[in-house]
């Protein structure tokens, strides 16, 4: 059973239940009010007759004779039936409109008359009419001598109750119908986003397309929030899925060349190069270099894949001046005699970050600077604090980057044509450096001139700066 049908049935069922309860309560209230109003009228009438009897009888005479003189009661009997009964229940006078048919008296009422108690009850006459009777004790000279019974046909009340029943029945049925239609419509409106969610989920499954989103034009209610949550979940899944696809593509793209080289050298060794010490050493060297390159590349690819999947950094205060000094020493070793590495201005600076990652960032920049600078050139490292930022620059006097290449150098696998032949890089170094900078809330900027050199500036938030003093 669909939720829509279930909701409609529940809604209508509950309404039917409460309508039924309410109608029953109202009906019995109206019925008892009408009946008690009638009883009051009948009792009043009986009281009038009793007053007349009491005014026409002298208590002393009644005591002496034991007889009660009865007045004519027909003046009261325009719309009521009246009968006067003795204490034993035998009628002694009937109003004319009764045409000598006595009002039936149940046995229990006879007892009540004898003990002088009033009573209201309903009787069925022989002509199938239902009469309401009020029996009021007739007390003369402090003695219950009988009762005055006033009756009226219940037809009027029964007719009124029949009309009320019909109105309740038809009105209730109509209300239920309206509620069922309204409930179904409401359930459909409310559940429409759920259908949209289902359709989108089906489309995603059929087309294997995670870029689909659920249209969310609705209000920001429970379902609106569900749609938003599912959409952001889809976005996250899409990112992860793309990262995974990218990793697979990158790995197969990047590992092919080194693997071919290794395979080629192994073939060479098999074909006899192993016998020649010089060739063997060359082949082993090439295999070793390629294996090392592959290891670096796989590490870089894994890091980027983790970055894509939303890797979070373990951030702690890092003394950038100490870190830069370490990088400077390593750069000197890497440069050897070929290039002059210099340390320029060096402020003391603190950055909140992961020191291994920051070292990797700077080493990538230094590695590039050394790679793309011809022998005899110069690489300068500086560290400055400016307006809430810590600025680290890696400046070289190398080949520079052309304006066409400049906007693309931070893209993965992008390598300016001229540099391809020169270095063993694989086009991931700057992408990783940029990700590390951004993951620290910073940025890498570059200015360069072909033939003159490049300046890479890493901008990181100063951990000691007051919040709000940062200017970009
Ligand atoms: P690669 O492994 O090719 O060095 P990177 O991502 O580190 O990959 O750099 C991307 C490209 O940016 C390089 O191929 C090179 O063309 C250019 N590049 C990076 N740093 C420099 C630099 N200091 N001088 C000149 N060109 C550079």
C-alpha cells in the first residue's frame, strides 16, 4: 500500500471516528434536552391541574369524607392528554381527547404513585403512538391520594431527531468525502518531492550519472531539507567518484612511460647487455631512476587523490623561519655547484599548519627553481610578514614561464613544452603545492618573465596576527 493511500485512509478514518463520536454525543445531548424540556412542560401542566384541585378541595372535608372533588380537566387538554389516577393506579378521570382510552401505567409507576413520588416515562399506546407521560403525585391534606398524569405525543420530538440524524449522516458522509479527496490531494502535494527524489535516484542508477541533482524549488521544510541533504550527498559522492576515476586515469597515464622504460631495459639486459659491465650499469641505473620516479609519482598521485577526497590537515603551530632554513640547507645540497642558493630577508613567523606538508610545498618550488634554472644561475629564498600574512618567495634566474603557460602551470599534468625535455618532472609538483597552500587557507602566486626568471610567492595566514587585520 502506498504511503499516499495510507495517509489518506488514516486521515479519513480518524476524521470518521471523531465525527461519529461527536455526532453521537451531540445527538444524545439534543435528545435528552428536548425530552427534559418536554418533561418540564408536562410537569408544569400537571402542577396547574393539582393547584386547581387543591384550591377546590377543603382539606378538612377531604379528611372527613376521604373523597376528593375533581374539577373539569378538559380546559387543560388542548395539546396534552390528562388522566387523574387514585393511589392504587386506577384512573378516576380522563381528559376528553383520550376518548376513554386510559394512559397505560407500568407496574413500577403504580408503586411510585402509591408512595407519592413523581415520575416521567414513555409508553406505547395501542395505536402505535409513543407518548411521554409525567406523573406528579396529588397530595391533599398532606396525604398522597393519587397522581395527575399529563402526556404528550413524542412524534414532534422524534421527527426533529430524525431530521437531525439525517443531517448528521449526510453531512458527515459529505465531510468524509471532502476529507478523503482533500487528504489524497494533500498527501500527493506533500509527497511530490519524494517522487522527484525517487525519479532522480532511478535516473542516477540507470544512467550511472552522479551529476544529476534533485530539483528543489519547494519550501525549506523537512522534505526541502532532505532534498538539500541528498543533493549535497550526491555532490560529495560525485567528488569522491571523480577523484577515484582521476586517480585511475592518472596512474595508468603516468606509470606507462616509466614502466615501458623499465621493461625496455630489462629486455636489453636479457638480450645480452648484462654481459657488458658498462651497458649493464647503464640499464640498472635507468631502471633504478625510473623506479624512484614512479615511487615519487605514486606518492604524489595518492596525495592528490586524498586531497580530492577531502583530506583534513593536522594543524599545529609551525615556525616558518626554522622550516625555511631546513629547506635552504636541502636546496644547497640539491643545487651543488651548479646553482647559487641564497637566503634573503628572513622574518620570524608562525603558521598554523602541518610542517611536513609545508616542507613539501617549499621543496616542490625549490626543486622547480633548480630544475628550470641553467647552471650559474641563482635561487633566492625569503620570508616576510605582511598585514596578517606570512609570505615565502622562491625566486630564480631561470628560463621563466611564457604568458600563455602561466595560467595553466598549477593544473595537474600541465608542463610547458620547453621544459619537457629538460626535466624528469611529471607535472604534479605545482598542483600539490597549490593544494597544500589552499588547505592552509593560503595561495601561491607567480610572476615570471621568459629568459629572466620566475618568482613564486606563497601566502599563508600569520598565526600571530590579530583576527581581522588580514589584507589580500
Ligand atoms: P614538473 O614536474 O613538470 O616540474 P610542476 O607542476 O612542478 O611539474 O610544474 C609545471 C610546469 O610549470 C613545469 O613543467 C614548468 O613548465 C613550469 N614551471 C614550474 N616552475 C618553474 C620555474 N621555476 N621556472 C620555469 N618554469 C617553471
